[in-house]
């Protein structure tokens, strides 16, 4: 058998370790997973009720056009219905963008480090990856602009950036988008936008309305707490959405996902409550990291990247033995771990475990 050359040595995505596996391997009763930026407060009760209702119809294919959810999201954003496309998570929208636009010889520009799926899908399509180092954990838009050539098809801006949690602000993003050639797609991945409380965060909708080459990527996996249902979307000019839609599978989202997403979008109390509780958890963790003398990046999503002053794999193992699953082994941040902001109880358990790990490694006196 002869697969496409591009996939032969493709690294396999390493998901956060599953809770059940850790419990079994280490014989622990209590394990908390702060590895995948899932919502520690679960999901909207209205979303669950909507899923129960859809159970009646699971033998029938879903609505290929997600008609009701499209109307709800279009109203929420204040855009037309033909400006929205849904995917099995925004991961699939990233895949569709790559599939629709990238061929061997094309270039695609992204930060290093950033969300792994831009690179992954571009590699599969045989495109050339142009990675631009972060500057103090933040996208270096000046350098990214300079990296654009005649071959560039897509530039990815992850805002807030995963894994660092930092943001680019409105003025600099607007200046960047103005200078990007109009034939180059600017993919603004805003998976964590609902968590953002910084007033200078970009008005990305305004940018998307003005620039036909800007696409926003959003998801129901993070603040909406529907990660297991797999639903996210892209929002852009109708012409761009039409092109991406050419490669969409007809039934790429499920009835349950569509119904739950619409119900969750309407549950502004749930989403607002999660945002507030996340901000409180972030303040708590900032204080604790300050007390422990640890550097962290400004966190605008529901996760924080913190310097644990030892090889991150060592901290990961130490935390795991104490029942906390974190994320480690970042190529350019070898002593940093990424931790999801959890519930107050989870955050306290994490800090206690971290303090023990730091003491064990003699990082703390
Ligand atoms: C989680 C995440 C996504 C996608 O999540 P889906 O579950 O596929 O919607 C996209 N981008 C970033 C930066 C993420 O962290």
C-alpha cells in the first residue's frame, strides 16, 4: 500500500490523558483533568434537555444545512445566514479550510507555538509551513506579515493563543489585516472568545465585515461545554463560506449537536456565569503563582501557561501521581505546563499538588 507521502511521518495528535486511564494506572480514586480546556462547570441544562428531545429522531439523518442553528448563530453575530458554516468542532472547519485552499507548493503562515491543527492539516495537504516564533508568548504580527509571500494562501491567528493564552489587541490586528493581501485568507481562531474580559480584544466581527478574506473560527466545545458533541463554526463573507462548503461532508454535524448548540447559545446566564467564574479562578491562580514565585503568561482563555522551573515532563509526572492531569512538553517552553482553570475545588487541589511537586524538586525552599 502506498499512502500519500505527506502522511507517512505525520505526528499523531496526543490528546489529554483520559481520567479513567489515570485512575486505573495509578490506583487513584480522585483525578482531575485540567489538560484539555474543557468547561469545569459542565454544560447548559437547556442543552441537555434539547439533546433528550432529539433522541426521538436519531434514526433520521440530521439537517445538512443546520437551518435552525444557522439562523440562531447568524442572529447572534448579526450576519447573514450564508456567512456561516458548521463543522464537527472548529477542528473540522480548520480541516475544510486546508482541504479547500492548500495544495503542494502553497505556503501557510502560523505562529510557533500555536494550536497544532493548522500545521497538521496543512502538512496533509502537502503545503509548506511557515512558522513565526512568538514574541514573549504573543503572536508577532509584524514578523508574520513579513513572512507572507506570493505563495501564501492562509495565515492563522489564534486569539487567545493556545497554548500561551495571550491575545493580540484590536489596533494591531486591524493594522495587520489591512496590510495582508486580499487574496490571502486570515483565519482568526477564537475558540476562547467568550472567556475574554480585556476591553481591547479585537472587534473581529467588524474586521470580518470589512475584509472578505477574514474568517472567524468559533466553537461550542469550550465555554459552552459541548466538547463531546463536536460542533463549531466558521463565519466569513458568503463567497468564502461557499468555497469552504464545497468540501464539507453533507452530514458533518449531528442532530444532538445542532439542537444543543442552539439551546446553549440562548442560555446567556450559563455562559456569563462560566465567564465570571473563570475570571475568579484566574485571579486565584495568578495570586498563587505570584506567591510561589512562578512566571505565567497573561491568560485570556480558560487556561494558564506557567513556568514550573523544572523540566515540564517532571512536573507533569509529579502532578499526575497526585491526581492532576496537566499538559506539558511544549517545544519552546520546556519548563512550562498548561493548566485549565477549573472549579474552585479543582484549582485548590491543583495548587496543593503543585506546591508538593515544587517542594519535592527543591524549587521551593
Ligand atoms: C479547542 C480548540 C479548537 C477546536 O475545538 P473543537 O472541539 O474542534 O471545536 C480550536 N482552536 C483552538 C485554539 C482550540 O483550543
